[in-house]
C-alpha cells in the first residue's frame, strides 16, 4: 500500500520496526503529526509557559505526565520508539541522533506534543496544490530567522520557519487553507520576503533539504515546531530530547481536527 494511505497505527508500526527511517512528510496523510519535546520535570513549567507565549511555533496538542510514553492522541504508541529519529541535548549541545530512546529515556521526562505543519499538507494536496518537498522526495526546508520568540525562564531563541513555494495565483488559496488549522501552525507568518525574516539564501536551509523554487514562484513561511530546539540550546538544560527535524509522531488525530482543546 502507498505510504500516504497508511493508517496512523500502521505508520507507527513501520517506524517502530525500523522499516521506515526517513522524514514523515507525506506519511499517513489523513492523520495529524506532532513534534516532540521532552524535558525534566523541574523545567516543564517554564517550557509550558514558553509554548503559551509562542503559540504559532508551539501549538500544544498534548502534555504527558512525567515518565508517560503513551499519548492519548496516539493510542498504543510509544514515544521512545515510534518516531523515526530523535535528538538528545546535553547542556545545550546536540549530543546524539538515535533511532530510539529506549536506552536514554528517563522517568522524570515530561513530554510535549506540538502540532506540525505536515498535518495541513493533505488539504493542500486535496485542493490540487503541489507541495514541493513531497513531489521532490525531500525533507521540508527549515530556517532560523532573525525574529525572536518570547522568552520564559531559560527558554529563548529565534523563530524557526518552514518554507513551501507556490505560484502567485496559488498563494491566496494556500494561505486560506492553512489558516484553518491553527493547532498545526495555521497560516504563514511571512509571504514572499525571506529577507524580512533574516533569511539570506533559500538554497541553504538550517534544517531539512533545499527544494526548487521556480521562476515567478513565491516562498511562503510557516512557524515551525523546530523552534523549541533553538530554545533548548539557549536554555542549556542538562538533558532534553526532541524529534529530529522532519521526523514526527504520526497521531490518530485526523488532519481536519477537531484537536484536543478545540471548542465543541
């Protein structure tokens, strides 16, 4: 079966068994995806406050109790094994990128699941819009910007954005569609002017892969859930774990919502 059509459970099983090891863009596209950040309990309140102060890059889908590894939004999942690749930070430095967290996991870790813009790509495709990194088989390009987040405790740093190019005639439609999904970053934070975000070269993303931007196309930039990784570097926590950029948790939630906390 085409990976786009997998159920969320099938996608997680393939990842857990090592049969899927790459980025999750385009995987089980009917289901919302989530970024992962897990920090020791003593730093959890400050990180929660950071997310509340920066809702565009950090829209919370779920916060798990310390040590818990099965989220409500992905029944039967295990946060230690069901993402294709992770990052381990020690004292603010990237220490490792393992394929699972079974050896590194700690029972004092509070896990935060943050909405991911991969979740609104299915509606874009359904509207007949090309999502360039999917068509080129690449990870989405992500850039650190000159725009600062609002700090909370030790957490601070630049906004990180993802980029998708569209023809000028498609920009309004892309903005309209993605703005319907505020729990997975919503509409773009900038349209057409990378320099306004301090991005000098679209061909050199800080995370992910460069994609083709055709003549006349307009780059659109969305707030990105990799933003907390820059904040973790600034915070210099003794220990923290995240997803590797582009390697998400596939949840049971439908891309169209409703998401936890949405009004009925």
